[in-house]
C-alpha cells in the first residue's frame, strides 16, 4: 500500500494510515521504488496467465503464492 500511495499523498499521510511512529520507517522500509520495467514485466506475466498459451507452461512449477502476487501487482498497475 505504501509503495502504491507514494504518489497520492505525503509520507506523513501514509505514516498516519499505517500507524508508524516514525516517518522514516514508512519511507525507508515500506515505500519502495517500482521501476517501469518491473511494471511492464508483471503486466506481461499477468496477461500471459490470464490468456494461457505455450509460455504459461514454464510457470507451472511456480508456487501459487508467487503467481497470486504477480496478479495482484498487475491489477494495481
């Protein structure tokens, strides 16, 4: 949530929402940079998973938690 909200409010706003005692904790530990290349990759993986196809075969051994995480990130892009 902190990573996604960093462009929607101040660090103090996010700190208050997460109930952190220090803004440094919020900024340094919870707010991470999400490079455009990562957003693109996650979106591509999500699309592949939703449409199926040959490329999906290589993902069958991934833990379901990792696949679910990719889906959640893609939805929030």
